[in-house]
C-alpha cells in the first residue's frame, strides 16, 4: 500500500498539479491538508476519475483536510473527540467585534482505508510563543494525544500524518539559530510530539531526494527552495505494526518545483500491507 501526505496550500489552485501527481505517483491513500475549501466544494469528481473516493472536512477558510483512497473509505470522522476551538482572533482579524459560535477548525479527518486507520492532520501554526494561537496549538496537541491513544486502543493499524507545524529536532531546520524565539521549534511543541511517540507511534523519516536533509517545507520568499532553506514539518507517524512494514519513504521534492507549486512537498510511504491487521 502506498500512502502519501501533502499540504497542497489550496486544492483548487493546485488541482492540475494534484491530478497529474496522482496519476504519476499512484498512491493508494493520500492525506491532504490546507485544502482551503468547504467539504461540498472539494473537487471529488475530478479525483474520482482517477479512482479515488474522497472524505473531506473544510469550512472554506485557510484550513481544511481530506483523505483520498482507492482502497475503500469507511468510518469517517470529521475532527476528533475533545478537539478544542480557537478562542482568539482569526487570520486577518484585528479584534472580535461580536459574539461568534466557537467550533473546532477543520484540522483533522480520520478514515479507515484498506484496513488501516488513517488520519490527515493540519496542526495550528502557533504564530508566536506569546500568542493565544500558541496556547491553542498546545491544547490541540494534548487533545490529539488523547484521541490517538483511544484510536490505538481499537487495535487497527494506524497512521497519523500531515502538517504538524513542528520540526522534531534541530536537524529538521536549515539553520537552528534563525528559529530562536520562534514557534515550530520550542521545547513545548517538541514535547507534544514526544508524547505522541510515547503512545507507540513511530516517526517514519523519509529519504531526501536531493541533499542530506528530508525537508518538506520551503518558504516562497528569498529563493528558500533553491537554497534548500527548509524544514521537516510534514510528518508520517505510524503505529508499530505499520512502521515495521515500511519498505520505502521519501520526500517528493520534484512536486515542489515548477510554476505555482505548494510551499510543501509530499511525503510518500510504501507499506507491505499483506496480512496487516
């Protein structure tokens, strides 16, 4: 079984690239993040022509997640139990001018595909360590830890992949000194990842297609991609049973090239699924 995770940074803007990539790479299950569209506006018909069923969760703003599968899709969960709502100011909003109904953002979707429980995750950015969004990020990770613990207790093989917005170690950023005082590298964020691994999840580190670092994200600005000024923040966490069956894992750096790419590259993981579960 070939699985992949990709922050596409707007599925509608990247649709031609996504379709050609699906046709060329042939993943069985794909987790997408930052789809930036409502669930009912996801281009499900277009991916269906390539054999993929879709489960999408989105509210049309900057978040949104989806799972595409050509090996079946069942038991879909929009979000996870205990997922918090963000109580601060939204992107581009200067202040809360009127009461709003607080509901969890579209940052997680789970589905069972080919006997594997798959979660597509888009963790909050955190903005700055002194912001309300950072506190929300840590709260979100605590709730995710509890939810994944319950999922693992069900006994299904499990993968929880996506844009975690955390670099696990200093080796996962191009220059640690640049990130001092910033989010994505703070001890509390890295501890949140460690607590997920303490559940029994394993970090499947992909091979880099070029150079020594398996970065998955490069800023659009300042020629960061061509200078390889990147970060590994798109992670593939797998239960022990799945991780033991990984035969290949790589960052598809080629998908970050060309005109109008996402600022993230896909991570592609091959698992020997015969007899799994």
